[in-house]
C-alpha cells in the first residue's frame, strides 16, 4: 500500500499515462469509473505547454485536470533523452530545444524538482540520464554517475513535505554499474525507487536480467516503480520479481489505433474478419464497452474515423489492465500468485501465437 496526500494506492498498480495532463480519449470521470488509483503526467510536456506557472495558478495539477486521486510526475529525463540531436548533456544538467516552438530550455536536477513541486503532484521523480541499447561502457558509466549525482542534488532541493520523491536507478546493462547506482540512490533515503533505463531497445531477456538484479538491491519496504515495461505478461513477470508500480502508453496508444487487449491476446479490430462479428471484444470482460458494443460496431467506427472508436477501445484496454492488477493483488493475498501468472500467460500467449 502506497500512501499519498490524495489517497492510498494498492499495489501492484498500473498507472494510465496522462502525457499532457490528460489520458488520451478518457475523461477524469471515465478513469474514476474504472477505479484508476494513480495516474502519470509527463512533466516535460506540461512544462513546455501550458507551463507550471499557469498550472500552479489553477491550483495544481489535480484542480487543473479535475482529478482528485494521486498523480505521479516523471522528471523529463526520458523525454529529453528521446530528443537525440536536440539536446546536450553536461554534469550540471541538460540543454534542449523545445519540439513545440524551437526555444532553448535548460533542465537541472534542482529545476526538475522545483517544476514538479509547482505542479503539485503526489509523487515526484529525480532527473536522470538514460542510455540507449547498446551503449559502450564508458558512456554508460558517465551517464550513471551523473544520474546518481543528480539524484543527490534533487533530494537536497526537495522543499514540499506533502510530496513524495522517488530516486531513479540507472546503470545501463552493466551489472556493476546497476549495483553501484542502486547503492548510491538507496543511501539517499528516497520515498521510493524507480528502475530506469529499461525497454530502450534491448532484448526482452536482458530487460528481465537487469530487472531481477535491480529489485534484489532495493529495500522491499519502499515502492519499486519499473518505468516503461508494459506488456501484460511482462508486467506479471515483473510483479513476481517484486515490482510495485508500472506505467505504459500501450493500452491507450493501441486503443486509439484499433488494437484491443483480451485474455487471449490482442485483437486488431480493424480487420475485415470482424465486419460481421456481433460478439463483444472479450466475452469475459465486464467493462461498459464489452457490455454494450460489438466488434462489428467498433470496426465500423474505425472505418468511419469516428472519435468514439478510440474512446471505447481505450476504455476497454484500461479496464483490462486495471482488472489485471486487481486480480494479481488478490492472487498475492491468497498465496496463489505463481499459479495465477502461469494460467494467464498460457492463455494470453497461446492466442497471441495463433494470431501471429
């Protein structure tokens, strides 16, 4: 259980991603009806537009976006990392060019914390420097040392007692650097720990090798947040390793593009095979989409480029993810998690294999 100013979060938990202070195709009322307990807002995007000053004047993110439950903001490190040619990194911070208006911006560990404090999120995250896969040892070592130092500076810059602060573990794909980063960040006494630098193009087994190594080095009494790992079977595998919190854009992004998650794998609802299919997306699903709409109707909406298609399938996908977390929590409490995970993966991957 994670306790924040705006309420408690049962773990393991999945955070719908509200990139620009909105979970795409969903209202706050929709998310509340799905019983989402925690959402993520990307600090980088709301810093550029509309800016933390305006959001602070509005009363903070919660009032600005009409969301009364907990919010986690990330530090912008990954978004700036993805800019590639539009940014320069030095020991003090990151200089980058806004993808919106071309203006030059500067982000330091202190600024990242100050912006998140102005936004008023429940959980803030320190600035870090991820590295791509593959990356040479020298570059990885330099980025890891910076991330560790930035974690320390971010911790010292913290002013709000009502906001939790998580430190990010880096280290690329080197065991020693991962261990060194975990030791350096844990020593700072953060409220929780982010496992960063994964899902950046590396093979899946390497992701879980690094994840297993890192979780072993983190205190079990503090929340462990695995950043960016988001396939349903991967989430369950990470839970088994001790991860508490997840985020991913997959359920919303794929939902907008016609892909629905089901217990048997993914369905491409734009496919001609569903033109006359009057079954729900998933006949075992209790979400409003599956209770009221058919595959044929949803396909019709996509073909007509109707906005409702994205709303219906995104709602279904988020219901799928959030229900998966609830079922996982129940299995853990019963002492039956391994059996639950094995049954889910067998069913989910079996259908996925046939679709391929």
